[in-house]
């Protein structure tokens, strides 16, 4: 059945298992998404629980967890699968809400953060994974994704159709607008695919003297400090590391703008959080799912991703805080109607 097929009606409550794979001792957007969905399903009157299985992303162990999912007994009326390889779960009523596949074997093959390259062993793993992914995702009675970008990848690599289904970001009920401040804010993991260096390099290229706050932890921390020192902006860059939810809400509220320019993002919680806080988003033309939300000159600025381009965008907003506030308000309007009940009803098959 195609992803656009008519949903099956349900009378009364159903038992739903939400399946996800997780690297032990980590917590991020996936875990928050699963918690949000389980909570929404319960609020709709269903019995819902999350089922997670450990996964390893290195090439040598990549196919172990998919095999484990095929063997699990999943006793429920409905199973909703999310990220790789949870969609390998076997169930007569499986609905896929695809967060992402194993991108290192697809669009990121050969990238610095992927251990799957163009050697024969890597290509064989990629061939097997593509074939198996196509088979198990085709089992789903309905297929949804979190964004048009993920749907496009699924169609391009696996020949399967699907329907994008957006959802609210974490802290959606707590984020609030504040007057434009004197800093540009970027919250993200300090890793290559999130490209936090765009903030540091853009800050060095800007001429307005605006400050920046880069919140998060990750392997690039020392490199970013060194780059800020070399660019002469270490005194204008604050890197507080991990910040809790209370601090995150305040940092969003007090910013002039949010800079978020990852590489081909699946969805981009930061974008939606910025809009809910009434802040415009500066991004790059190759940032993937972020571009499904950011409209240049309306609720943010889309740059070419170069230091000069990002620096010019920072200067433009710093010179006109009123325009930044107007763009932020337009961003808020763009995401204000996202809600979890719609997601839960859609996945269960209710209208």
C-alpha cells in the first residue's frame, strides 16, 4: 500500500508500540520525539509504550540490530516504527513514521563522518542495506516521514512513496518571544554534520560587532575555540557547553537571531524552536529540511553558506532589529499550528 493510501478507521482505543533504535547512554531529538508521540497517543485514549533496542552505527556491526528487530515479538494492535533500524520490526499492522535511514550508507556515503566509502566492502554493505531497507519499508501499510527531505531520499534511493508529517519541537509549550538582543544564537551538537563552524566563521566575517552564543558539546569544541581565536572573535563568542532547558528558553528569547546551517538536515528542531521564540533563522542553501520552513526575507535569511554570506546576513539583522522582529513574528506564524494530536491521529489512522 502506498504512503498516500486512505487511512483505516479505528473504533475506540488501540494498543500501540512505538519502536526506536538507540545508542546506549545517549539522548537527543529521537528520544524526545518518541516521548512526545507516546504522550500524544495516551492523551488520545490509546495504550502506548516505547520499545527501544540498542544499535551500533559502525560498518562492521551495522546489520546486527536489523536482524534483532526481525526476531522480536511485538504484541500490540499497531506498531509505529521510527528510525533505522526500528522499521525492520515485523508486524501485520506496521506504520512507518520515518525519522531517517542510516544516512552514512545513503546520501552521506564517502563523507568525512561516514565510515562507508567507495571501497568494495563498503559498497557491498550499502547494496545489502538498500535492498533490505526497501523490502522492510515496503511492508508498512502506510508510510510517513518527518519532512519532505526524508521523503525525497526514500523515493530516490528506495523507490518508495511517503507522506511528510510534521510535529512540534521539544519545548514547544515553553518557548517565548523576547525583544531582539545583541547576540546570534546557535544550539547544536559540535559535530561536523551540524557545521557549528559556520557561526564562528560568519562571526569573524561580520562587521557589526555582534556577539554570538554557541551552546552544545561535541568533538569539535577545541577546533572551534582555535578558529575563534584565529579569527579574532574569541572575545565575542560564548561557548557555555551543555545548557539545561531553562537556560535554553532564555537564550532563545534573548537572541537577535538564530543561526542554524547544518548539512542537509532531516528536519531541524532548532529552526522550529527559533520560530516559536519569535526569532528569524539564518541558514544555508544546502541545509535540507531547514529550507522547508525558512523563506528568505520573510522569516529568515538563506545564505550561500560562506563566511562572507553568513557575515552579511548577521550584519543585515544587526542593523535592523525591527526587521529581525518582523521576520521572527512571521516565523512564529509559520509553526504555530503544529500539534501532537494531529500526528497521533494520523499515525493511528483516525481522521
